C-alpha cells in the first residue's frame, strides 16, 4: 500500500471538475518541454534516475528510508510513497515537492486520498 500524488495537464483537472471520472476519458499529454523542465527541477530535490524507458522515466529519492518514487509518463507524473519507516515525513516531502514543482501552472496536482486538486 502506498500514498500517491498525481500531476496532470490542467485540462484533466478541468474535465474532472466538470464531473468526469479520471478513468473515463483520455488525458491530455503533458508537453515534453514541461516534463523535461519538471525532471530538471526534480533532480535538484535529491532524486536520481532509476530507469529510462520510452514511455516512462522513473526516479527515486536518495533517502532510502523513504523510498519515494516518481514516474514520469506522457500524460501523468506519479509520486508514490510506501507506508514504511518514516512514512509521515516521506508523504509530507512528496506532497510539498509535487506542489513546488507544479508551481508554474503548467501542471495540476491531484491527491486521490483526499480527492483534492490544486495548481
């Protein structure tokens, strides 16, 4: 089990706000330039590249106790925090980092645990 935070193109938030369920419509692609800018900034937050495949780049926080993982897909960026040691601090770190990296307005942050969106 894990705590997850998702970042989407703002159009996804707009459709969800209009009543569409997240899994009921195709999500707008996050432009490559936005994804790359996100990755560049993420690497400054003590994350390192774990794998690089055409449809997904995966990163892990260098604090191995937390094991925060970030997967960057064309239509979604996903933070995943397992409920392990120091999970409370890891979750706080993931939420804060997601919001800080989405501060340009080019990404919308969704917390499925609370059902809340932010930009």
